C-alpha cells in the first residue's frame, strides 16, 4: 500500500514506518501537525516538541512533507470520539490527512501509538472517515523489547523533553536512547515509568535511522524549563540550528526488523507456553503434548472429504426476546429470508429493528450478535448491509459462521443487549466498556469491519469470534488446525488482558468452537484443554468459516471465573437417549452456564469416520428418528433444572435464560429441526419459573458421532 507516515520526529513514528516497510508497504509522504507560534503544546494527541526539526526529517528521507498548524484544543476528553467540534485538534488531523490523500493517493497511515487508547481511537476515527487503513505496528508491544529493537535497528534518537520522576533536564536532555536504556529500565522498576515514554514521561527526536538518506546534525540548541517543580522538573530542547550531512556507506548498516511471521514463530515451538495453564507442571504439559498427534500438522488436502447435509425443511421459528430484572435482553431466532443473501440479511435487520423498537431498546444497547449464514461466500454482501445498519462507534462484537440452513433462509441471527436505568440496578456495577481496534498491528487481528473485538458489561465480557489470522498481514496462518488453534487462542488471551489487566484465557466460562471437519475436534480440544480447565466448551462442525479458516472460537468471560463451581451430571431418557451435562456457576448463583449433549447411547470419543461401523450408524439413525416431543420436553426439563439449581425465584426476580440448540442434520429424519422448535415453543410457554429464549441451529456434526443434539444454556445477571 501507499502509506503516509504521521510523524512527530520521534523514535516511535520512525520505527513504525520501518515496520510498514518490512511488511512490504511504501512510505510515499510524511505528515505533521505543529503549533502556530509556540515551541510546544501540551497536546493530548500529538508530540509537538522538536517540531522545528521536522523539515530536516523529511529532507533526510527525501519525501514530500505536509504540515498543518494545530491549536492543541481538546473538546472531547473521553474514551470515545465523535466529530462534533471543528475546533478539536482531531479535526486538524482530518484536514491534514485529507489533503495528503488527495495529492498523494495514499491508502494507509502509519501511526506510532503504543498503548494510548485515547490516541488510537481518534486516529482510527479519522482514518475510517477518510477510508484509510491505519498501520499501528507498535500497538501493545512490550516496551522493553520494543526499545531494544529500536536500538538494534540503528535508530539514533535523542531525548528532547523530560517530564517524569527519575528524569531531569540537566542530566538527561540530549542523551541517546542507547545511552539511556539502562536508566529507563531502572526508573520503570522504581517509579513505574513507561520505558518507551508512552505516558509522556519523555519525548525523542530521531537524528538518524535506516530510512534516512542523510543524517541530522544539531549545531546549536536551547534548553527551556517549563516547570521548575523540585520533585519533577519539566524541560525540553529547542533546536536553534541544525543541518544535514551525507551518510557514509558504513552508516547504512545491516539490520533485521521483525515481520508478521516472526511474531508468530514461537507458536511452532514444542515448548511454546504463552498460554499454558500456569498451574500445570512440566510433566503434565509433556504428557498432554504426547497425546493425539494425528491431526496436528495435516494439511487440508490430507483430510478425507465429508459430505455435509443441508436442512431441507423451512424452520418454523418466530423471533422473540426475553429480559431479566437487571436489564439483560436475549434476542433469538431472527430468520432472514428471501431470494438472495442481500434480501435475507435485509429481512433479518428489519426484524431486528422491529423487535428492539417494540422493547424500547436501541441498536447501541446490543453487546453481542451471532450470525449463522447459508453461504459464507456472500460475506461482503452481508457486511455491506450489516455495516450500514450498525454504523456507530463501538458496534457490538460479532461471530459469523456458515451452517446448513434451508433454501431461502440466508441467515439466522441472535443477539444479547443490555439496557441500564432500572431502579433496582446500580449502574456502576454494569459499566459498559468496548474495544474496537481497527489499526493493523502485531497484537491481534484488526476489526476493520462493523464489529468490536469485545464489549464488557460489569463482570461479563463478550469477545468477537476469533480465527487464526496473522495480525500483521491479516492472512490465515499456515500449518493446519494446530497452528490455527494456537494463534486463535492467543488472540482471545490478548483481548481478555486488554479489557482487564488481570484478564486471561482462563476467565472464559463457556464457548463454542466451530470447525470445518469432524477430524479437527480432537486437536481443538487438546489445544483448549492444555490451556484451561475452567470453561465448558462445545464443538460444532459447520460447512465453512470466514477466510476459509478451519476453526473459529466464540467465548464469553466472567472476571471471577476462577471462583466458579463445576459439575458433570447425566441421565437416561427412556433407556434410549443419554444426557451428558456440564455446568459452571458462581457462588452467588447469579451466573450459570450449561452444555448438554443428547446422544443415542452409543457415544464414542472418537470422531474418526473409519471407526464407525455401518451397523452402528444404522442403529444411531433409527434411534434419532424415534425422538418425540415428549423426549425433547424431558431433556429440556432436566437442563432447566440444572441451570436453575439453587436459584431463588420470585415474582420480582424471574431470570432470563438463553438456549442455543444445535442439531445434526439427518436426511432420514428431515423434520428433526421443527420437532425441536415446536417442543421448545411449548416448553417456553409452559415454564413459569424462567423466561426462556432459544435459537435452533442445524449443524453438520456435533462433538462426536453419537451426539445429535447439543444444548448451550446461559443465565446471568
């Protein structure tokens, strides 16, 4: 891509441009905001100290420079940003980048933010409005590692401003980052100073780097003390005279900068333990590693083909919504129908609009959406309609998978919403927080589309569906199911930590792992279970996933999942069907989750087709066809009793419960889906102790070949 570098002159914007080049992009212009008549501004957004040297910076790179003055005014100081005030310094950036785009035909912007959500949100807002891609390759990098890489890559940058405990103008201004590295690490340990100065502790100016054709030499400067506070003196350097000098051939030294693949290389190590359960011993990890080798490194070509059956009957389900007393709403069974995918997603959006308006909910109250689509190849069509409807800041996280829907049913949608303001709810306990990172980085995949990485309401966090995209280039990782699982779970772990400094993968309470082949299940389970025993996870086989990925994980998190209880129970229905149920719940019992498998009594942990005898398959199909409404009602009664176990119900506190029921499409029993729907409808209407929402979804295969129904239930406040 043609990229404009948004520069301050400092080490971060410099190194980010070097990262852009390493990924194959071309820096074609530079852009800079500067104060009109001051040495520097105390800007929330930009480094302005050292702006006198910016023209020499551009000359050193031999690139056109675009500059605009900024007042440094900040009209909106919150986490989010809306372009409402033309005097805000963010709008100065908009006008600057708009000019560069028009004159240089750039497609992307290089932004050197490391940890400031304030800067990231505003920069991405501008890029989104101008349809420019943000490249933020330093985002959430370890700062000690990052500073070392800058030094190793021959960035000669000096400190030109200090404003922190442990740094003084007389001792540290003008020193190089190489000379200051040890001291910065010590001050981090002593005072918590950000090693790269991301908190404004210090600022730098680059005199030389591999991007420069010439180097900058300071002839004269002036030290300005802007605050003489004896505890933390603030001072900066003004350049009064500088010039460029040619670089010697030896000064164009060799350097190695990490690429996207370097940042995932550790996934291939057998000793890789970035996500390993900290409570597992080395012996336990070694034992796990020795198990289930078969499918880890298989390519797609090595996997035997499986015929996927599609639902043939129209599913007779009606969209509905249930709520609880705290303000949670579960919206289920929205079917989008029509001749084309475009018609279907428009129909689904229309139905969503109707149901939320009837219940006085806004689209902005949605905190999670799940889309089951008939053809994932129509993803762009679906996204265009979807994004036009949910065109607001921090849209809800989303998961989108293909499944075997009947003809003319192009999408099934379900959603979770939260609307505060109820009299019995302390709003501070249900604070909403979202993260929508759109810049491409080495951290986790950018969500350039109309959905956030995650949204939390109080103690609960919903995370968007994650696949094995390499963050730096947004391509699916090579290496088969094992590598895709490892990278996907790393994404979840990093998002959890970004939402909560103590967050981790083990905070996941419940999830669904969607896969494109039954033979992948054993490896996905192995990869999950070596990292966490704290969640109940379902495994569902579907025809296809976005970007032709092999696996997609959908999870939700509770901050105190480590204190949850766990049990496994089961029973038999009519001596024909075996129920196997896993449950997690917290001490207060205001949060509970279950996953229940309904099997034909011939369950097996193997998912290999070659292990199935023809006689066994015939017996399985015969039992499946004998399923009746009374059987389904018995199953649901058992599941409801478990998810409600120990919960006190009264007229003012009737819980809302959401069930997702996956069933295996069986050609010999084409009415199975509608049997489940009619049974659930009757069960919902006859249940007085809970408000039940449900969605019934056809699937290709479930977690093993003896299971033909899988039920995921959740109740939380």
